[in-house]
C-alpha cells in the first residue's frame, strides 16, 4: 500500500499540479487526482477516473494508455497500484492489455455499459467499509511482506564474493587499456563479449545459443528487473525455488506477481503439476542453490521442464554460481536440456570477478531478442562499453579459466575447513555441506532464536544471516548462513569458537 500523508486536516492531492510531464498525457488522465483522505483505495480512485473517461469518450477506442510505470510515476503512487487498476478495467472489458504492445482502450465499446458503475456509499455501507478495510489490510500485509523481503542486507552480504580475490593485475591492465583507447565506429565490444560468453558456456555448461541471444546487463538486479518488466503482469503466478536469494522474490513481487514457493525437496515438485495455479514463470538454481549450495538432481530437472512446457511457462535458470561448483560433477545447464525453448538463462561474472565487475547476462529465446534488447536500452540497464570490452578480452584468454579454477579450490577448501570446525563444536550433520556457491548453512539447536544470534554475532565481527531471510514461509528448522567470501581460512576456527559460545548464551 502506498504511504500517503498522515494529516487529516486537509486532503492531499497529487496530479497535474505536481507532474512535470502532464502535457504528455490525455486530459482525462492528466486531470486524475488522488485524494489520500478518501475512504476509497487509491487503485479504486484510478479505476473510477479511467472508466469514466472511457465511457464519456475522452479516452477513445484503441487509444494507447501510459504504461503502469509511467502513470504511477506521474500520480506519485506505486506501480502495483496502477497495475491493479489496469487489471480491474481489463477484467471488466474496458481495456486490452498485451505484454509487448502495451495497454489500450478496447475497440468494442458497444458492449460496455452506457453508464459506468459507481460506488454508492449510502447503499450497503457496512459491506463497502468492510471491503475497503479488507483491501487495506491485504495491501498492508503485502507491504510488510515486501519490506521483510527486501530488507535483508545480511543475506546480500553473505552471498558476496571475497573482494581480495579480484584479479586486479591482469584484468586491471585490460581495463586501463580499454579506457585509454578512444572509441571508434568499428568498436564492437558487445559483439565480442557475446561471442566470448557463448563459446565459454558452450564448453563449460553445454549451453546452446547464438551470440545475439545474449543480453548484457550492468548487474543481476538489472537482469531481474528486466525479466519482471518483460514477462510479468500483475496477478501472474511465479514459482520460485525455496529457499533462494531474497532479491529474486522482491523483484517479481514489485511487478505484482503472486509468489509461490517451490521447495527444493523432491516432493515439492508436485505443486507444479497437481491442482496448483498454472505458472507464468518458474525460477530455479539447478547448479548451486542459495544458500544451501546443493544441486538439483536430473529427475527433478526433467519434471520442471515438462511441467513448464505443459503450462506454457518460462523457466528462469538462475545460474550465478555455476563457475563455483567445487565438489562432484557440475553437469549441463538446464538450458542445454530444454528442447522447447522455454528457458531463459541468467548468468553473472560478479561471483568470479567481483566486487567491481558485476556484469550479468540473459540468454533469451530468439523471438525475445529484439524486445528484451529494446527494453534494456530504454531502461539504461546496460554496462559501460569499455568494461565490456576488457572483460571480453579477459574471458577469451586462458587467464579467466585459470582464475576460476583457483577460486573453486579456495572456496572448496574453506567449505571443508568450515565443516571440520563445526564438527568439533556442533552435532554431526549440523552443517549442510555445500558442493558449490558462496554460502554454507548451519542447523541450529531446537528453540534457538536465529535473529538474536545473528545480531549478537555481528557485534563480535562474525558475518552471518538468519536462514529465514532466504524463505518466503517459515523454514522447517532454524539455521544461520555463512558467507564463504567473508571467511578467510585463518579466521574460520576463531569464528566458530566465538559462535559456539554465543549459541550456548542465546539458547532458550
């Protein structure tokens, strides 16, 4: 729910008087005013204004309406609020919404009522008040849930790579060269990067794609926002692997999606195929789950691909840590197994080249190349060209492969040392042994307040995050998540000693 002024002395209006771009809209839209003192929800005020404009002819048939983002910015409300109004009018037949062509007034207005429905406060007032209160309560709960999901700095911190392992000498030299070289008309850093990544993924992950299918983005947040912009409308069902990085749920929830958890246990797959709402999007991390660092088995991969194909859904393969699988077989990417072209592959160089290089890329089906590229350009999601050129040269050289191999050894050794340190201080099996990634999870004793423990640990310089931060629903057990990037070998033993003492002190 959008937070408006708390003053009750005078209604707060937003609209044409404050908007810098009012002249870009039709008058029926430019004159919309939001009254924060009204008992009607904001989305209902927008719905009434647009419905009235359509019925009066001020918004003629076939007219293109502003995008939900543009109208939300103009009115000073959230995008989800405008999306809810658009969805309501589309359900009533006033609007036609298309993912690529935008939202328009319906062409067939003859079937619409001559007089738009009005809200009569005098009729069934208790029911209306109750309905309004229910809407406010639902919006409030959604806002609280969103704030809980996005306010997870500890989760983001434990997922970060070790900044000291940045290849500053070799990559720094390439960055300096590209920055000093003046750009020319013949410079094609984007094409070079696309070819380098396509070749690398074909060799290491079995990914099948043409270079032009690769969209290059500044960071993983830009990639998630682009996916939400292009593939999600308010009300779409998105199934997201549980647990996972909180930023994934936050990006799709901001787009108005209904988020359903998809547990990583084998029985969790049934929610995709037995009576559950059909998915628009399925987000999984087959190579290395966050934060457990476990891999998805082959049977489950086949089930997810089959279920997505039956529902005509898109699968997002969130494969950011695919280079850092340090135990067992890495296997082929889900995209390599996809015969129906339903998989969008999301990869990143942040985990191997970070913290300064956060280049991320999306590999999309051929029919989505043009719309994805256009939207990324319009939103300014692209990285600096000289960085793209330098990283392309680095990936082409053998130095990148050598650097990644060294990282796998370093993080794998830290995971082993962490397991050994836990074995002497906690019960056997407490640590969920990762096979890859940048995280490791420790099960806590029963009746342990993980949030209190994490707060106390941070005061001692121990960086950990509550396991609950990675879940949409409450996990089956309490736990804490370590970041392998924040645990150099020399600090692991001392860190676990301090943590074991804290566990004894904070047990209920």
